[in-house]
C-alpha cells in the first residue's frame, strides 16, 4: 500500500511536470507568434494592402495585432481608421513617413517612437508607456483635445498645436520646438495653472483665433531658442505677481499683439530683437514690459512695430546692443545703457537725451552710462548727438565720418577703425588719465581737429587732416601730474613764418603741428615730442634725415630743440632731444638743408654765361 502511494505520488509529479512543460511551450509559442509589420503603401491601418511582414516586402500581411512591432516607413502615410489592438509592442514612425489618426480612434502601444510625423486628429486616447519624439520629428496636435501625450522631446523636435478650439491642454513639458497655430480658437489658452513653459528650441505663435496664448504668472518661462510671433496674441496676465520670460535666442515679431494685462512683466533676451510689425503693449502709463538685453554676442535691434504704454529697455553690463541702420527707431518709455554695456549707434544724428530724433526716441528718461562703451558705425555721415559727454571706450567705424556734437571724454580706449573724427574748439575729444588709443590712426581714420590728453604718461595723438594721418606724440619730462592736460592738432599747410634761430636752415613748407599745455596746475610741465611721417616723399624728406631738427616756434623764432630721426622705408619719426618748456607750433626743420625739406626762396638771381 505504501508502495502504491509512492507510485501515485511520483505519477502526479510526472503529470505536473508535463503540464508545466506544456504551459512553457505555449508561452514560447505565444511569444513566437508576435510579428513585425511594415508599411509598404499609403493607406488605412486596417487594410492588408498597407502591410508587409518584411521591410519593403509584398503587401497582404495581416493588420497589426496585440504584441506586434509596427514600422511606418518608406515615406508612406498610414491613416488610423480603427482602434489599434491592445497592446501593440511598439510603433515606430520613420523619417519621411506619417502616422495620421482621425475621429475618436484610440492608440495603444508600449512604446511610440516618432522620427517622422505623428498627425493626431483623433479625440481617442493615446495609451503609451514610453513615447519619444526625436530630433527633427513632428507631433501635430490637430484636434480639439485637452491631452497632449507625455513624451521625451528631442531638442530639435516639433510640437505643432493646430486644432484647439475650446479646450486647454497643458504645455508644461520640455518641448523641442513648440508652435501654436489655432485659427478657430475661442477660449483662453496657456500654461496658466499647468506649470511653466520650458522649451529647448523655438516658441512660435502664429494664430490664436479670437483669444490668446497665456503663459503662467509668477514663474520664469524659458525658451532655449527663439521667440517668433507672426500673428495672434500672447498675453501675460501678471496677476498677482510678475512673470519672466527668458529667451536664449532671438525675439522676432512681425504681427500680432504682445501684451501684459495687469502688472509688470520682464523679458530677458540673449539674441537679436526684430520688431517689424504688430504691437507691444504695456498695462497702462505706469506698468508694462521691461525688456532686458543680456547676450554675450552683438544683439541687433530692428524696428517697425508700435509701442503702447510702458515699455522699458535695459542693456545689461557686458552686453552689446546694436541698432540695425540709420532708420532704426527705439520707442517706448525708458532706455538704459548699464555700466560696461556697449551701444552701437547707426543714426546719422547719433543719440540724444531728449527729442524725437536719433536711434533712441523713448518718451521718458534715457540713461547712457558714463562707464559704458559706444560705437558709431553708421553708413552715412554721423554726428554724435547730445547724449554723450563721457564714456569708457569709444569706437569709430564709419567710412563716412563722425562729427562731435559736444565735448566727449574717453576714460578707456579710443579705437579708430575707419572714418574721420571731426572736432573743434567747442567740441573736443579728450582722452582721460586712464585712457589710451588703440592705434595711431590711418589715412582713412584719424582725428581732424584739436584733441586733448589728460595725465602724466606718454601718448600719441592719432590726428591728421586732408586725408593725411600725421600722429604726434609727447613724453613727459618733468612737472606732469594726473591732471595735466595737453592738446595737439595737425595742419597740412606751410608752417607759420618766423625767424630762423641758431641751427635752423629751413622749416617745412608742407606741414606742422600745434601743441599746447591746456591745463597744468604748476604751469611747469615739460615734455619731449615726436612727429610721425607716414609718407616721407609727401613730407619732402629725403636722405638719411641726420640733419633734421625739431623746430619750435617761440616768440616768432623757430628754435632748435635737437632731433633724433628714425627712418623705416618711406616712413619715419622725428623726436626732440631737448624738452619743451613752452608750447605753440612744432615743425620738422633742416639744420643744413641736406634733408631736402621744401625751401622758400626769398630772392633768386640768374646770370647768362656765354662761352
């Protein structure tokens, strides 16, 4: 009996193992029957002519069923005209191919990968565990539905919202590019109550129907690329607190309304600002927008649209704000150039503190920091305007030239790239004690008129006249301090007439410089001077220049202050040996006439000699 029980027990165990083995085989069989399906034609989902069992193979395969792996490829479009099976293993939409859903048909898959276009026109649910919209791919929400599937979005992926009428789908995902284009929209839409906008690429507003796109209040919205508005309305409610939009690319607006309704809103821009059409509107005469330019590259401003109520502009420290051209007009309320910021001016009338002319024409305060940098780089002749009196760095890059409207003091670096800077006795260009010049000028860029330098260090004036760059330098010898102010101007005409003192044979009939001690507390500053010649032939200097002297006009007499001449090809420089103790005209002279400086003949007699 015991043996019988043992046999039955063993038999049961054998039977149990057989049953388990059958279930195991059935499981293998179940996995094995899951199939791949490939689109080989444009057509409907539930049509066998759409599908093949192999990529690029013959059509006629069964439609996808639960567990199948589906590939929409070959640049074909597959239209969902029935619910998908529950649950597909995956759907992959290849580059160049499109998956379109319609009506209220549902999609159910463990994984959806979009490399092409997923055009969702169905109100049916999308049930998916993992969805990816890869770089360059597009998900189009072409339906009045409040649900945008949660996905991982590539930085250059596209989410197109085109079908919204009355629903409000949340848009708080980390999209690549997001485009809003809903011409039939009749309800307010936005991220309000749904989180912040965090876009890796561009946010584009095309059409908002009769309503508007409304970013959430009291948060910071970040756009990794550009903000583009070609129509519709973007409205900041700004209630109860002030929202901020950070744009790491360009701001481009050609139409539509950009509006803050209740409180101030801040827009930070790292790229260019193009406002060629539409309206930017603040709340009222006391509240509105603060646009802050904080880019690390040159930010170009293009105008053309309309400003209403409060719109303020700030160029942050370290940023460069460049007006596009002579016709660029920046309206709004206030304009501020911060310390260490840079403003590029293109208007022919420069910049001014008040009035409706020049590039900056705001109705309120215009603040141009005295320790900021300014560039005049227009394409027509410019004046500096009344807006500047003191700057950090000043750059001139206008081949048509720049004329000073007021006295300007440069405490940093003067850079002459191209164009003549015209000054006068009442519109002086002064380099401060800590200032310098990046170069000594060229025949296409120099200072024409008087120029000043403050301080006790050597300096070369980048001056000239009549297309001639003729720098003039001084080196302090004694009596200088940080407040000593020297001035110089070049003249491309004969030096003033005067008696020739000892050691002076003749004085240049082509050019001379004027040097003056404009301000000197001790009235005892002495210095040596250097005249620069960029064309010895034009200056009438020949030979080795060993007899050249720095001649200084003192009480009507040209006085010899010695001379050291250095010749470099057809250029050269002549420095005095003895320091100047008084200041007036300075000219090159010859001690014996060997250097062939032009000579004025007071008397000439000739006699015919016959052989």
